[in-house]
C-alpha cells in the first residue's frame, strides 16, 4: 500500500517519456513542401512545471495540460497529461505564463518543430522510443546537427522566454 509520503514524492500515474532532441542544420533543412503540419501553442505556467497546450491540425483541436517531472536522465522523464475541455483550458489559460508557438511536422519518423514569433528560424527535431535501448540506437537524420537532449536551454519552458540559445 502506498503511503501519503509515497504520493507526495512519486509520479504514480505518470508514464516514462523517452526522447532525444537535435538542432536542425539551417544550411540543410528538410524540404517541408506538401507535408501537413500541426500548429502548437504552448503556455508554460509561471512558477510551475505545467504546460498548457493547444494543438491544431486540419480543423481539429486538442487541448492538454501536461507536467514533465524532473529526472536525473533527461532522456527518460515521467510525464502526466490530462486532456481538457474548452472551459477547462480557458481557466488555465488565464494564469500567467510564458508562451511559444511552433509548427510540428513528421519527417522520416521524426518530429520537426519550426518555431514562430521571437524564436522564428529556430528548428528542433526529436524522436521518442519505447525503451532505453531503442532510444540509444536511433540514428538522427542527416539534417540533424548537434544533439541537445541534455541541454536544458532547448527545453520548451526555457525556450518560452523567447530567446534562442546562442543568439
């Protein structure tokens, strides 16, 4: 039986998200012509590890509230997501937050994020896998530059301040 102390320190209902992330080579980005994208508007709620997300593609909208937990290994972090109604989303959207917008494309099995607004010109590519061995075995696409999985400056919450690392 779980104790109250267990409930306070562990992510009981979370699953482990295993992912890696790379910068996209700006000299050799993939051709996105004809590839449909998903518009993602994220709000990183101030003072929390909560992300409010609106995803829109082909007139379909998904609304989510997500918490990614800290972990010693950034390639395997506990994550919990709740899907929201419009009314629930609007309650959270009223909270102070740092925002970012991007369009996500699926290219060769990878998710390619092209940022807008203050981060325009920034591109990241990421991929998830079911286990650590599969994740480690992934060969990045040829248009991926440096791996930034372990660089916290390229996490969504850090990017939401509107400054591309290195600029």
